[in-house]
C-alpha cells in the first residue's frame, strides 16, 4: 500500500466548518474510479489548507512512488474540476513535478 500526502489550499483562510473534512472525503470518493486504486482517505482541516492522506494499492513496486503520486493528483484534480464545492473552497491543485 502506498501513502500520499496532499494539501488543498483554501481560497479564504480561516476556521473550517466542522463537516469540511468529512464532506471533502465524500466528494473525492464520489469521483474515484476503480483504476485510482484508492483504499482509504483521511483529512484534517488547518486554517489555510485541508491536508489529505490517500492510501492507494501498490500497482508496480518498481514504480510505486511516481504512480501513487500521479494517481492521487489525478483523483484530487478530477474531484476539484467536477465539484463546485471544492472549486469554490480551494485553489486548483498544482501540477505534479517529477
């Protein structure tokens, strides 16, 4: 299993609503595809961001890190593009650099 840490930066820093982390996790699960190899997501709200830990099934051990980071970024980007809530609340995720 691979673990990827990612953050979504808030458009307006400040206290988070009590349901923000749970709601964001639900949105990401709603946009996950079988090929994403997603197993679990945890989220923690901070004043300026939402931190995410995405647990992904390891596909090819020789290519684990790049594949896991790419899969996590793709899922977060897909959720951000498809969800008005995420697009309104957070800046778009920055592109992954190799």
